[in-house]
C-alpha cells in the first residue's frame, strides 16, 4: 500500500466526522469479544494505520492520528506506520492516557465517537465518565466508522467447531455450570453474561477456528440459575456438536441482544431490585449496557480463575504435549545446525519458520500453531514480536547470526510456547554472550524462586531484571503469562509482569505460566529465553511451611551452553541449569529413543552435559 493510499484512507475516514458531528474517533485494536489476536475481518487498526501488533489503542482527530502501544512494539510501530500516524508510548514515565490527551486537546463540548462493542464494560464506563468530567461528549455509534470506508473488508470466517470429551478435558459442562452457578449466586445474582470467548470455550468444552492461532468461536453465553443460552452462527455447528451441546439452548448470534434485553425486563418486573446480572469486567460494553446499572454486579470473570488452575486430566495432557513439542524444537535445532555447518547459505527467516511449523505439525494430537512463529535474525530479533513476511523475511540466517525462534502449538491435550536464541559462530561476540548470560541468569532466578501461595506475579517480576538493571539494561515486556489447555496461549488472569493485574490474578498450584526475560538492542540483536512452567508445591523448606510454591519446567529444550559467560553465574544458577538439562534428558530422551530419533538424541545428550 502506498503512502498516498493510506493518506486517502485517513482523509476518507475524517470525511465521516462532519456526517456524524464528531471531533474525534477512538478505536482500540480488538473485536466485539475483547480478543487480543484478531481475525482479518476485525483488524481495523491494521487496515487504517499499518500497525499489526496485538496491543493498540488509537485516537483519530481532524488533524492527528495517534496510536498507543507498549514497549514490545515501539520499534515495530514506527517501522509499520503509514504516513500521518504518531506513536504514543505506554508504560513509560512520560506516558499520557488517551482520555487525558482528549480532554487536553479537544474543546469543551466536542463529541468523541466510539464503537461500544470494542470496549470492555468497566473500561467503557470509566471512559465515558472521564470524558464527561472533561466536558466532552461521548457518542457510541452502532456502526464502526472504519467499516464505512473498508470496501474490501475480509468476510468473517465460518468454520465448524470441535468438541472435547470429558476424557480430554477432565470435567463436564454440567459440572462446570454447577460450580459457576454457586459463584454468581453467592453474589446474589440470578444470571451471568459472557462475551469473552475463552471463558465460553472452556465452559462448553468446545474449540473453534474463527481467529488465527486461537481456538475460539465467535459466540455469547448467558447462564441463569436454571438454564444456559448459547448464541452462535449455526453454520458452525455440526450434527455431532449439536448433540454434544445438551446443557445449552442454541440461538443465532444476532439474537443475543434481544434475548438479554427481554430477560432483563421480565425479571426486573418480577423481582424488582433483587434482580441482578453478573457482568464480568471484560464483558462487551454494548451488551453490558443492555441491562440497567442498578441491576448489575461487576467483577472479574469467575471462569478466568476457574480455568487457570488446571485439573489433573488437563495437567497430564499438558505435560505430554510439552514433551512432544520439545522434541519438535530439538528436531529444528538439529536441522538448523546441520544446514549451517554444511554451508547452506539459503536459509531465510521464512524458510526456518516454515520448517519449524512443519516439524511441529507432524506430532501426535497437533491441531494448529498457538501463534505466528517468530523467526528473527540479528536486527530483526530486536523487535520482540517480529514476524517474518516478504520482503523482510528473506533475511538469511548465517553461521555467525544471532537467531531467535519463538514458537508454539495447540495440541488436543495442551498448548505450548517456547523461545530459544542461538548462534553457531565459532567466535560469538563477547558482548552478546554477556547479555545472553544476564538474560539466562534472570530466567533462572525466577524459575528457582519459592514464593507463598496466592501472591500476585508482579511481586516476582523484578527477579528476572536485577542482573540487567545492575548493568543499566532492561526489557519492555512482562516476564510471563498464563497458558491455556488447548486454549489461548496468553491466558489470564495471572501473569508475571510489572503491569497491574486483577485481584484474581494470583499464583496457585496448577497454574501454567511462562518465564521469558529478554534483552533487545535495536540495530544489533534480540535475546529471549522462554519456557512454560507448572506451578507446584515447594519441598523441604527450612521453615517447614507448606503453603509455598515454585516452578517445575514443562518445556524441555536445552539451552546453548557456549553462549554462557560462566563467571557471571553463581553456583545456584549452575546447579539449576545442570538439573534442568538432566530433566530434559530424563523426559525427552526416552521419547527420542523410542521413535528412532538418533541424531536428536545425540544432540540432546551433548547439549545437556554438565557445566
């Protein structure tokens, strides 16, 4: 797309302002279900700005077009922006909140339009309140303004859903509904509304393919104390899935608004003020507003916390999926090392990504990737969420290249996410080795930590940074995120991050979470070392306390040892690394031997030697 074409887009978009009598339009990069990753059909911010990152919030006025994003994407945003766009940095000292920018830069009485389906309920309420406090007029519009100029907008996907048996996921929908009803009835509510897709998938034991890399189905779920109502495009239902969904009444997706309004009116008339609907904070603002403010209870979704603690069946499947996935990554590392040693000078980022995806896809129970594979050489690796595309993806991997591979898969029994940074130079840059070691040390300090049950991950975030901070370095993303069971690779409510987390975002036994510190130097290289971990009970603590937890590795891929500056590690780091590599040998080695992967077994044995 040329700059003039994009300028024309902004011009056409702004032409709509007079039609609606507005001074600004607010556009977050999400869909009607507050999804992090989007189908092409809903990627309005990318269409308008060129930016493809997973976190963006934009404001367009008659004179300016501003996009807010976090440190993962600063460099990427500047690189991808079409003419006319400006970067606004989040989570830095000079940050300005979008609503504050609006109140400072618009005139009293100006109208600010937005699509109410693209706002989470709590955010929408506060956004409207803050605009009104700043003497601005919020204006929710039924139709998204971008759609009025997006003539070649991709069609919404129509893919059949898939179902999970109790043997695969460990709990029936009836059992989950029973626990759910207990939770919302304790809040004196007679019903609960879900628009968050991963909550709906987990409750109904179904998965779908409406959003790339996320096994989700566009849908809405309304659960009362004696019934459940599922709103979905019926074209996505097979005979098998219809027979499976015995716990819900099925409706067309478009019927949700009318049903919810009617339910509310009938129960308001029957029960008066006692009628309350539980509205999770992340519920679509539009649907939340279908119910009067006097009849809602707002809190975090109870399902987020329910599904964050994996049951025994889920955990068993996740462990087995992680072993197969680790084998796939080891196969790739062996392939890449052989190709480079053999003088192959034609392996590009795109070829490497395709090879990783191919190897992963051949393993048992594989369904799809859990995100688009990050295959990044040297300067490209400095962009934490870089994805190879033509022409940049034709960058060649050389023996002395720093190569970062961040990849993962969805299997019927689990979801994975792993990053390794490798370099096959005979004489790696000492500065790179130093920084790689500082990142590794931070990873180990976090993975080795004992901590009380129920703390927030924000209390652990600094552990991965101390070594970097002492040298004046840092990285702009969180240390870790929750991972679903054949569900979203980024799963709340818990995480390890300096950013705020919900009250329910506490760490407990049975959580699956990543640890992934990094370091990124624009124009040079990027480093990230990422494993998935299961949170387990700590053992043999001096105090004898039994409420302490720690991390048990799920990812079992060796860490390249000749990229470690040993004198930067303490004995506790060396002990952890040796123990980790022994686990890789003990758990992955038998799989390699059983399946005849002799080269990979030899690579594993050599890579896991004690240091």
